[in-house]
C-alpha cells in the first residue's frame, strides 16, 4: 500500500496516480485546468471556496437511527444517493474461486468499501444541498443489477434533518 501525497490515506499501488489517490489527483488536475483558464490567483480563490464547501459537506452527520442525543429542529426531506459499480472479470474469477474454497476477496471488499464511501459522501452532498446538517435513519441497500454479481448498485437513503448544535 502507498500513501497519498496530498491527503495521506492508504491507497493501492495500482490505484494511485502520480503518487495521489484518485480524488486528490482529480482535484489536482482540476486546479491545473483552472489555473490555465483563469490564472493562478483566481484559481486559488475558486479552490478556497470549494474547500470551504467540501468541509461543510463533510460535517454533515450520518446516523442509522434517530437517536435521543440529537435534538431535531426540522425534518426536511428524504435523501438518496446511488453508486453503480462493476466487478471486472479478473476480480470475479478470484472471487468465484474464494467462494468455492472459502476466504475473503480483498479486491471485491475494496471495491465495495470504495462504493460505500462514495455513496455516503454523495448522501452528505444531497443533504447539505437542501440545508440539512444531518441525515438520520441511514440505510444501505445493495442491488445486483446483472444477475451474476458483476454489476452492483449501492443505494443509501435517509431523512435529511437539521439538528441543534451541541452546547459543549
């Protein structure tokens, strides 16, 4: 495993690009494109605003139940996020062998983990976009789209709410 040069998360050697995880590499490429289009100062301003927005989205609380620890001041709407992901033939081959002999498939687990992180981040984005600071009753459902497990969709849903800030 390698470490992303920008955010420090562990990433597979095969999934890194220029020493970065895919998310950081995409941000790097977008910033370079903006610098070419807008100039360095304007691109820095745009990315500063983007970072503030991303931090606000990341602060959206997700929970699987309506807990008494949170005081819900407003229920806004149901939010959902979806992520369809495929298992390539190489992964499927070894997952099938492991299914016969037993054991865990790191490749399949990694793909599912990435899908879960993606769909939960998208759920936060959806909630933030409508003014929520939390999503309660989060449910994750996996749906086999192909009938053979080669194309799977992960759906996350919950209720977007506004919770009272803690007085600590």
